[in-house]
C-alpha cells in the first residue's frame, strides 16, 4: 500500500504532537507519597515477624582463613564457583 507524502507527514505530526500532550498532562501530577491524608499506618502482623531477617539477629557465616591461590585456577569435577560483587575481571 502506497501513502502519498502528505499522508505520511500528517501521521508523523499526529504522533509527534501526541507525545507533547502526554508530557503536558503529567506535569500537573504531584508526588503524594509524603503527604498526610489522615489514614493510619497499617497494623504490623505479628505472625509474619518470625519470617523476617533482621540485621541484628541474622545468622552469620563462620570466618575462615583465606587460602593462597595462583592463576590460572584449577578446578576439579564438581567444584562450585561463586562470583561476589558486580564486576568480573
């Protein structure tokens, strides 16, 4: 199907102007997270508290002494590797 050039131009203008209208509508919205509305805080469910992991009572792994390693690492069948952090070198 072949559109004349004027039709393509009109379709482009409609899409371009619709995004401007959406942006204009969003400017009137306010962040209402920290505005008091008179509602009370929800009650804490004491039954669920037993499943929480809290910093003061969380179990800690036992400390081990580090091993001296050399590169390249050699792995045996069944060895597991854990990458800690968000950067791989």
